[in-house]
């Protein structure tokens, strides 16, 4: 099968390309940049560049249609919300051109990507959720600033927000411990989104459940334990180990995915309190950044997605291997930098110590696998560091200077 993997500079794109090539599929990698780390992989047969959907969603779809017509019924695999949303919205045109997708209905996609709606669904199913207030104006923020039970977390209601021409990434969460820090955080975060969720701060560790669903029915699952996050305050992991699904996490996640009638892959994210209670945070209806660990452990989600697209279902799979460690080297480097900088203003949770972090970063651990580095396919790792220091760091510096 021809498979078009998008968002080529994402870790999950590298893992997907390698998985699909190993399964015998022909892989084309697309990105909004002139080159990408997944495109540099030996698993990639071809590459192409598309208009960023954040800049112009219509031009992005036109570029995608041109690529689709050069293949025979290719499977489209978007890796992020910014490509998933326009593909979902314009799926009829893409299907008419010969493409295949594995997605639920567009209304379900929009519902899953909206934290307000998934929090309401979780609450209706009896799943613990953080106490949440939705703020849509500075006036409302000012009126409740002194009434909130601090500390609180502020986060956009969606990770990617649609605009007239395309979309925009809405940014990471912020924290507040008093009315003044709340209003400062709200002013900053509301610049990138139209609705802000204000939630109670839940102490605990981030936990995810990963699944492949066929129209609301489970076909494959995976779980891991985070050892280090890129941002110690909460983010994707930089080091993690595969585990068996924790029963309470599994039950809550499956009730949500079944309730949505989800079709395709998804990650359901929780904050697990010290007493083991899972508190629901969000659903990511796409491949996740740490996908490489699942593949290394034998949970080959990209190949299974291709099987689902080709035959309409997925055959039963053997259990994956528990105890596999996988490290995102650049993400771990970023974790180290974050710890050395210290906790952000207003962060009320536990924060790693500097000396322990330096030691754990430098200490080798036999058998650890990697998200991007592979001796037989080294260019994705090289490309990632070039992208980070050649593109992302200069862009960040320019933003801070303007």
C-alpha cells in the first residue's frame, strides 16, 4: 500500500515511516518545510513539501491532492491536530481523489479535540475531572479572579484553533497561585486562543492510555509509565517504559473512546493522584509523540492502521513486551535545560532537583531504545538536532526580541 505520512518533523512520523516500511508499504513523507527528519529516513521512498495548514488550509489541501493523484489509493496518516483537522473537514474531496483515511465522523473529531466537550463527556460517565471554569473574556477573568481556589492551571480549550484561513497552535498551560498571577497568565494565554480553561491543580503524575479503535470497539492497546517529561510541569515524555495498562485508567479511557464511537488511534491522558485515582485531562485523537516505544515493544500501531484501512478490520495481536525503555534524546536534553532553569512562576507542584537530573541524564541504562536514533538509519536523529538549533531556536529568539 502507498502511505503518505504527514508532519515529517514529528517523532511519531519517524516511528510511523519505519514501521510501515518494515511492513512492506511504500512511504511518502510530507512536511511544511523543505526537509524533515522522517523524510531523511531510509524508510521514506519519496518526500514532498506542502503549504502549512496554519497559514492556508485551502492551499494545504490543494498540495495534498496533487500528491494523492501521484499514488494509487494512498492512506493519509496525519500526525498532529494541525493536519488532522483540515483533512477531516475536507475528507470528501480527498476520498474523491483516491485517498483513504482512518477517522471517525468530522463531528466526532471536533468533539474529541475540544477539551470542554470531552470533560463534559467524562463527567457524564462518572470519571473524575478537574474543577473547571471556561473564560471567554477579560471581564469574566477579572470578575472571578478573587473567587478561584488557588493554585489553578490555565490552558487553551483546544490545542489547535481554527481561523479564517487556517489554524493556530494555542500554546502550553500556565499556572497561577493568586489573583494577580492569574490575571497575568490569562492575558498571556488568551492572546493565542478564544477560550481558556481554568482548572484546579491536580497533584500527581501524567499517565496515558493508547488504543486503536474500530468504530468504538477496541482492537489494540498500549500503556507506558513516564520516567521524565520534556517539561517537568507536564508535557510529553522524554523517557518512558512500557507497562501493562492500569485497570482504572484502562476502564475510564475505554468508556470515553467507546462513548465517542472513536475510529482510529487515540491517546487518552490522565493525571493520577498519589492515591491512584485517575483524573481525566484530554483526548488526543492522533498518533502520539512517544509512538516509537509502542513499536519497539511490539505494539505496531502504524502497521495496524494500514491493515485497518486496507481490510476494514484488524486481526487479534499478541501482547506487547513490558519493561522496554525508550528515550527521546533531544527531549531529554530539553528536560535538563528546563530543570536547570528552575520551576516556572506560579508552579505549585513537585519539581525535580538539579543534581539528580544531571546525574540521571548522564547515567547510561543498558537496553534503552531511542525515538529517532538508529545505527542503521542515523539521519533522522541528525536532522532533528539540525532542525532544533537551525530553525526552532533562532525562531524562538526572534520572537523574544520582537
